[in-house]
C-alpha cells in the first residue's frame, strides 16, 4: 500500500508519543499516561500523513449544546473535540465515529496516537473525540466495567453521557443512524464495549484496542447484534492478552471477549483464520516477530446475525501501546464502513 511507503517519515512522531505513554504508564504503577487539560473543539483541518501530528489550530467548529433552557448538560460540561468533513451539513447523512482515550490520557493524545483524522475526513466521517471525567489522581477515565477504570468509585454515568453526546450530535449534524461507531484504546476500548452492550440499538460496530469486556457475561445484554473488532498484543503489560486482574477485578482474555460477542451475535461457533496483516512497526515488537512478515493474526467469526462480524486481531509480541503503521487506520475505516446497521 502507499500508506506503507509513507510509514518511515511518520513513525518518529508516533514512536515519541508511544515512549511518553509507556514511560507514564510505568511511573504510575501500571496506569496509563498523564492527562492534559481537555482540548477545545478542533477544526476540520487535519494533519498530514497517517499517524497525525498535533491538532490543527485552524478555526474551530462549534461544540454541540445539549442543555435545554440554558441548563448545562453533561455534553456542555464535557465538550468533545469535533472534526467535520468538508461540506459539512451539505453532504447528506454522515457516519459518526467516537474515539475514546485510555485511562489518564485525553482526546488530543488519542487523536495523535491513532492518526485517523485525515482518513476520517476523506471518508466523510463526523469524527468526535470526547474526554472522560477527571478522578482523584488527576487522570481522565471512563466508568466502563468493574475492572476499568472508575478507581475512586465516582459512579459517573459515562454510558449515558456518550449516548447523550450521540443524540446531541444527531440533532446538530446529519448523522447516519445506521453508521454510528465507537473505537477506543485501553480504558476507551472497555468503554466501547460498554456502549455496545448498553446501546446496541444505536451502535453499529466497535473497535477495541487493548480493551476487554465485562468479566461477568450477564452484565452485557445487547438489544441487537453489533460488529466487533478486538485488537490486542500478546505481550500487553497492562491489560493481559490471556486475562488477569486490574485493581483486583477480573479481566477476561481477548479470545473470550470476542467469543462472548460471537455468542451474542449468533455467529458460527468456531472462528476461521483470515490472512495475517502488517499493521505494527516491527521495531516496536519483541522476539522473532521483528524478523519478517505480517505480525498480526486474524480470526473471524462468520455467519453472524444481520450481517455483523466479530474479529480478533492478535499482534504477536505486541505491547499495550503498539506503534501502528498507517495501514492500520485504513483497515479500521474499512471494517467500520463495511458494517453498518442493517436497513429497515
């Protein structure tokens, strides 16, 4: 792909960010990077390249207003960063992508890390990066599951907040109700699953990078099938690929997370193996995966209800914060656009 050819000039920026994220995670006892102050709403301008540079300082779009009669809503109190594709409201129905940061990270960092803004604009997405709540340690979090990551038991309703955000955006922009997607890293990946469980009638597909489902399957009762892509490294040092615990609460293995969704989506019982993909910088990996070839194995559950798909991408020797090649963003967009809600 042409994106692969551009990887060399983009990787230093991403590598520097990954180094910061991992250093912060290690220095905070296994947590994720320190949060910056929530950023203001961003413009439609996007940085060059696949793994983006810092957000543009061009004129910004207006933040959605969720309150009635001047009463501030949760959306008003936590305004997201929004990128509107060229043409905006004149384009007709737009797919919506919510991108969720990890614990102690923020909207600006996750935007920089994944570098999806240019691709989202090209594909006509309304691309939105909300911020979590600040906890007692000063880190932003999403209250997703028992394991992650409301460490101070605030009980904040992030599921309701994000649903309210979707509703507000749908009032102010021509959002296609069949193409509402959620993607997240780590705590954001946990929260993406929470949205799929709680609001399956609204969410068409989710992508979770280094996240996981509820430990108790009974905590997820989606009202409709949802397409799922789980991306996870076998050497993840914070959210173990084989499962484990976070702060004393159980986290299921990556394989069980997707198996749960295969059951919920009524897929065929056994996954098939897809073609391996090359989406991670090999210098970021450990062991023999550095040598040659595609590093990420693909398992696909087929025969799922209403045209949904459940997939597990296993990054061999991959860590919690992989350095993704630009091809990863292309593949994510392809997955999302291929899995809208079925028509009426």
